[in-house]
């Protein structure tokens, strides 16, 4: 099976899963909730050599075991991959801790792994959600790699995976995708933060007027940056603090801290001096799951 066929199979399966599990295809996909809705038992614990394991019904499943030491973005992708195994009727599978980008397209993927991997992309990045994010970020098709990075932040996906999937969706040509995939995400993060020196694992969430009413899903250490003239953070919830860097003069920024509990949320207000009303958005802490009870919140 080639990747094109795997994606055709996975795209249909993902749409069916969205329908059956009550997923809003225009919004950020809550994959952990989806696993719970699919009656898949979920657990997460540190696993030094595995991303995740899917246990089929033949092996006392369906159940999923995730590596609790993964960051939130990688764990979300792994959860969607394991859900793909379940929805596609696969056998028990253990997914090794090898970066998918290193094996992408080299022929080493078994057929069930190809379709599960493709399912993860289609499940986390449905076309309506991608189009909505692109509309807020750049008004349509991406023209710069920074646009793709920002879309990835809105969808809770990796930069490289989002670049690849935009090609699947025919929203990005393969030539530019190949060029953009080689861009280090760290460089994009620094550019979006105005050249600031960022914590090693920090993601950057850009706030513009299009962010009004939106929800930002971020983990501790992530930075929210205002791309607005004459604007400043006015109301910050517990767990979000004003942030400055020792690097180049950064834009107005705030950093998420551990004071915001996993799954916790708060209202953020940004004053824009040229507007009569503040810009309001919601911050939600999206942290890696660990244990059993808290893995699949309702």
C-alpha cells in the first residue's frame, strides 16, 4: 500500500469517526475526549522506547497506553494514531519512539501503521478546521512558513505534520512544502516572538484581532505574543504572567506557568488603544496526560 491509498482510506475513516464521536470539524479536536467517547480505555505512563500501544479487542481491549513523558502535541498525535488503529479494526500494535519524519515515505511502514498515521492527520486536522485557522492567520492559503506554524498552534499539531497535511488538502504545493519542512521550528518561534530568546520547548501563540472569542490551547512554558499595535495584556488569569526576554526587544508577551492546572482555563483581555472594547479570548492548559483517571476527561 502506498501513502496515497493510505490517505484515501484514512480520510474516509476520519470523517466517519468525527460523525460517530460528535466531533466539531470546524474546531480544535479534543482527541483524548474522543478516545473516551469511543469507549477506549486510556492510560498514560512513562515509556522509554514507545510512543504508544493499542490493545485490540482480541487482547482484552480496546485500550490505549500512551507515553506520559511526551509533550502535549506529540502525545495528541500519538493518541490520534492509536484511535486510528481502533477505528480501522487493526490488531494490537506497539508504536516505537522513532520520529515519523525520519521514516516518512521510505517504505518501512507496515500497511496498518501507514493508515493509522494518515488517520491521525485527517482526524486532528479536518479540512473545515484548517480552512478556518488559515482564514484567521492569513486570510486563505499560506504564503509563508510562519503561517503554517500558527495554524499548527491553533490545531494542536506539529509544524512538520501540518506542512505535510496541507499538501494532502491541496492547500500547499509539494515544492514549497519540501522547502518549508526544512525550516527549524525554533527559528519560526523566535521570529514570531520578535526575535526574543525563548525557553527551549516553548511554543508561541500569536494573538491578533482575529483571536477575538477564540480559545488558545497552551502548556506551561508557552508564550502568547501580541501582533497588535498599541496593545497590551490588561487582564491575565492565574497561570499567565507577563514575560520579557534577554534577547532582541520582544513584542508584548505573556508566559503560561504551572499555576494554571492541566485542563484549567481563564479569560484573557487585551486592550487595543484604537478600539473601544478589549479583545477577549480563553486560555486552556493542554498538558500531557498521565495516569488513568485524568487521561480522558469528559
